C-alpha cells in the first residue's frame, strides 16, 4: 500500500449487536437497496416496502411504497425531509416516488405520505433494473440510470406534485453504475467502461477517465472531492475543477466505497471475483474480504479488519454509525472509541509517544496535546535520550520546564538541541529574560548573526537585555545595525566610539535634527565629540539652536542650551563664548538674551579663574553695560564674588538696584520725577538717604552715570537732613572722581543754611530766656511749707491752678473763672500742651533740655 498504517493504534472497535439478530433475517431475505443520511438509514425490500431506521438501528417506519412490487433505488434529499424511490410494480412498470419523512422521529408509519408519483416511459423490454439515482440540491431534477445504459432526467416541483417533465438524456452501450451531481451544471456518470462528466446545461460530455467503475465504487467525499475506485486504485478529483489531486493504491480489488465517521470506508477483496449480484450482496463465497477506514488527507489507514469465513449480507450506515450483517454470524456495529479512553489506554501502558501522535491526529485541545508531548519528552529525558526528548519538549511548550532543560543541556553540551528549543520557545512567545539571554548567547556562540538579527527585529526581546550581551561579546556590527533599525543613535555612537569612526559619528550627528536626541548625544558623547573636533560639534549645536529660534521655541532652546552646557561645555569657556555669541547675534528675544548674557558672564568668570587677565573684567563690564538689564543679577553677583572684579561687581549692584525693587523705592521715584529730591525729608529718614547716596557714589565710580541725580541727593543730604557731616564725608571719599571744587557750591549753600539755622536758634534761645525769667518770678511766690487750698482749705498738692489775685486752689476746686475767695481774681488759662505734662515745671525743664541738646 502507498498509505501509511496507523502505528498499531485502533481508533475503532467492533461491538456485537445481539438485539439486531431478528432484523438480520429480514435484511438478508428481503433487502434490495439502501441509502444513508446523517441520522437515519433507509432499506428497500423485494416486496415493495421501505424500512426507516435511526442511528441505533431502531425501526422508525415500515411503509409500502409499491404493493407487490420491488424497491430498486432509494435516495434522500439534501435536507433529508423527503425520500425518493424507484420501484418496479406488478405490471412491470417503473415508478418514481417522493415520500415525506420530515417528522419521521415523531410520527408512525401510517402518517408518512406520498408527495409525488410518476411512471417512467421509454425503457424497452425486457425491463432493466435501475442502478443509480441522483437528486439535485433544490429537488428540481432527478436523474436515474439503468443497467442498459439509459439515463433519464425528470424536472418538476416534486415535493408539491405540480407536474414534471421526462427526458432521456442519452443511451450508452454499457451499464450505468453510478451517478453523482457535482454542481447545478455538472453530473458525474460512471459506467462499466468509463467515467465522464455530463454538462446539464450544454448537454456536452467530458471524459474523466477511460476506466469503468463497478456499482458502489464512486463517492462524493465531504462535498470537496470525487472518489473513483477502479480495481486497486482510488482516484481523487477536485469537485469544482475535476482536476486529479492524487491517486492511492491498495492491495486487492476494491468492491465498495462509502463515507462514514467522516472518513472513507473500503471493502477490498484479496482475490478477484467473476461476478456479483448487486451492491447488497457484494462478494462470493470464495473471496477473502478486508474492511479499511482511510484518512485520505493524512494518508493513513485508521482501521483494518479481515472478515474471515463470513459473507456480508448487508451494510447499513449513517454519518457516525456503521452496522454489518452477515449470513451466518450475529451482526456487528463498528464504533468510534472516545479520545479520553484512547489516551488513558496509552497512559496505562506508558505509550506516551503514541498518545502524543493520537492526540495530535484527533485534534485534541492544545493542553492535551502538550501534556502528551511533555510525558513523552520526560520519558526520553529520563532514559538519557536528550536529543529525541528535545523534540517533544518543543511540542510541549509552555508546559516544559525551561530552567531544568537549559541547565541539563548546558551541562551535557547539547547546545544545538538547546538552541532549537529556545527558538521554538521564543516563537511561541513564552521566552522570558533567562531564556532570552541564553538564546542570544547561543546565537553568538554559533555565529548565527542572521538569526540573531531576525529575532531582535521581531520585538520579542527588549533592548535592555540584548544590548549588554552584544556589548559584552563586542558584536559591534550587530549593535550598529540594530541601532539604525530601532532609531537609537546612542547605540550607533557607542560602536563608532569603540571603533574610532569619527567621520561616521559626525555624519550621524549631522543627520540628527531632533533637539531631544541631540541632548542625549551631548549627555553621553559630548566630551568625545569636543575632543575630536570642537568646532564641528559647536557648529551643530548652533544649528540646532537657530532651528529652535526659527520655530519660536524659546523655552525649548533654553532647556537645550542648559543641557548642552552642563553635559559638554562646562569645562570649555572659550567654546561657551563662541556658542553664546553665535546665538546672541541671531535673536532679539528678551528671555533668550537674558539667558545667553548670564551664561556668557559666567563663562568670562570661569575663564578668569583658569587664567587671570584684566581683559576678562573689561569684557564683563562691557557685557553688563550692553545687556540692557537682560541679565540674571542674583546668580551673576554670586559668581562675581569668586573673582576680584570690584568694578564689575559695583556695576552689577548699581544696575540691580535700578531695575529691582518696587515702584515706591527712593531711586524709582527719583528716576520718574527728579524734583522728588526737594521733598525727601517728608517721607524718608537719615538711613535711607545714606543708602541712596552710597548707591549713587558706587555707580559713578563704575559707569559715571546719574550725575544730576547724585548732586540733587547730595544737596538734600546736606540741607534737608540733620546728618552729621562726618558721615557724609566718609561716603564722598569713596568717589575717586569727586573733588572739592565739584562740591564747593553745595558746601557754600550748606554754610549759608547753617548760618540761618544758628540765627534762628539764637532767637529761640532769647525767647526761652525771657520765659525762664517769668517762670522764676512765679516760683518765688510758692511757700516753703505746705499751703492750704484757698477754696477747700485742704493741703495743696500739684497740680494746682492760680488766679490773677494770687490765690491758689486745687485744679478740681477751680470750677469758676472768678476767684471764690475775693471775687476779683481771674483764673489763669494753662498752655495747650498742658495736659501732656504733670506740671508747668516739667514743661519748662523739657524745653531747656531740648535747647541744651541742640546747642551741644
């Protein structure tokens, strides 16, 4: 045979059916034809009856189709709602009938009705039996073939009995053995000498093969292919195109072919027979018969059985059941064994490899197949056959123990077997970091870089795992290729740095336009680029910066410059200067200019710390003057404190004081309105004016600015405020450009002011002296001993009131403005600030104290 046998595993098993013994005699003596469906089978008898059985061969119906006649052919419609039969009646007339069996499982035989009946004409005498019948899918056409080569076609609405039309399609010389409708246009016709396809529409004939077929040796398999069994060969044709797909050979002569259990069933005789009565009695008594079940797609013999010393009287079958009836033996049923039972049977015998083959063939669930593969692999693994075990471990993924497999196969140096397993594991998506790293190592070990690249491109392995391994084993070519594929410039630059490929590195940098990528490059390889070609690298940084400026992304530009500065340029002040100058020339944005000016000042300070030069401070002063207040003064002042640039620091302080602070500061008010200097004493104290004067002196020393403001404040300091002159002189001495002639006018004005103040003080002194003499005369009248109040005669205590008549009373007793004692004196009115002091003596002493303090 050219079909492989199924490895001594039987998927089917015979089962005795003693309950069908009573049916055996009936089928042997009465059956003339049969047909099968999915759930029912029908048998025609020699006395015109039709028997309908279910899949358990229980009789559902027994009705008369033709009283006293013979049932010659039976065929079910596609939906199995009607049964078509060809009968020979008592008058030797051929009848064709349609019977309704739609509810055959619910009704009894007396409820079955005949839907259609017609007598066929044109069949010559003596009458030849019908050998085959075929019904179209829509039940609009019926073809019937006869042993004399006549093919008759009936067209009509048979199920509703609305009439029909009969045509003789053609007459052949040889007997028609089988018919099959392949499509609405094609009819397969088999005779004893040839097989051809008849086109129903064009009425043309196409020869399929020039070999005849016996009755029952043609079958439409699964509505996909046409099977033709001729002697020991089975030809398989594609149903739509009728092209020959393949040919199978069996030992012996094929007597019958049919479909059951979804497979092809064969009856094969080992010795040819001279003749056979019909397809219900297939073999002669001298024939040794074999029964096969074939899987043509897998080219496997699933079951084979030799029928010894038995003659088959009939075979009844449905889609999933098959019954054999013998002449001298009890009937048997062929059953399909459950897959669980088959697998358990293999497990019991420890035939794990067979269990895997069986589970794979039966298309069990993936878990069952993997479990069988794992059992088989472990069996070989324990036996030391590691090379064969790895195949089953691959089938068992992900049930197999990867850690144990990797450990064992590495110990035994079976690296190629391990590589196959890990490749399969990765392809299934069950490889994790340990398995992935081992797989990468094996690819490198065997120099299978193409497979490594394919695996890397699949995205199954992370770059965090792959790159360190490639770096460890110096697989630079692969790293470069993956860096380009994954758009990872840092990986490519790592390779270029290791190989000293500077031109390629600068070319990659030039083609990098995203400022984020440039930042990353600068962070990791900026120093290498600077050491290789500082000018080229700086030009690229300038290009990126200008690109961001053109896109009006000032914030992004500042972030970019900060990153580049910190990562690369922090140790290169000269390159910093070039970068800041190039950007400063191309922008007018205040935010960018402020950042650039500040960084440029810091670069000058850094250059001064590296190499002291007066030129650095000069450039810093020019930068501060030209920055138009676009400078970070706080950080700049802190930076300048690290170098001895007093002029630059003073200038920074001056500008900071000018622009920082709120609108109500002295300097801001003076800048807005210089006449404010004439009224400074109304709102500010001596300390505030001294601070303002110090600021103006410092700014004059650095930039020689605000001279008009300086002299106004200086004049106010001398004239309006009573600041000791020594304090003012200490501040003015710090102004190196100030001379005595410059302040001569202010000093003369101050002298005039002081003279007028002295005269005013003298006048006030004379007035106080007169008031003191008046008070002294009043004191002479105050007695030494305690005196009584002239009103209540109580002890007189301070405070008191006096009358012009010199009577003295308590303040509380002075309720009348006329003296109550003499009725002539008038109450003297106290001064306005009288309530502020405990007595008129306190007020007098306070005024004297103030005068003395002023004179001192």
